[in-house]
């Protein structure tokens, strides 16, 4: 019986051939991470309190954790204003390249997700 292809990954149980795809979804599929990135896609740099207002159901602890993870992955940049000490977050170039992806996810969700 011929082996079936699924999205370029062969066989379905062996994800080694599509590791980048799996790794990408490990990042953006983590709870709250996608919404954090999506919120930062649509905004100029945001302060922590502004992010908490946008993500009302995300606890402060989880938001801090996700922001640190995204900083380590170089998707989010934490900026500290030298004069005021105010901290804000923005997408890096790497993170901003996710905007068209998230735009498409929003389009798909508006059409198909209930």
C-alpha cells in the first residue's frame, strides 16, 4: 500500500521532516501567546498595563511568563524609557513578520470558527 503524504510530512507519526512547522506551533500555539502577538501586531509599543487591559482573562503571572518567553525567542522586545523608566513591549522584526500569518488566521476564524 503506498505511503500517504500529509502536508509534506511523511509518515504522519514522524514529525522530524517538518520540525520547523511543529516548533512554530509550539511557540504560537501556547495558551495566550497568539493573543499577545496578535495584540502587539495591531498596536504601537504597549505598556504592561495596556496589555492586561487587552487580555483581561490572562493573569498577570502568565502574561509576564509569556512575555519573557517571547523576549527570549526574539519575537518581542522589552523597551525601558531612559528618562521615565516606563517599560513597554513591541514586536521585533522577527515578530512583525507574523502579522500576515495572524491576519490570515483572523480571516479564517471569522469565516469558520464558531
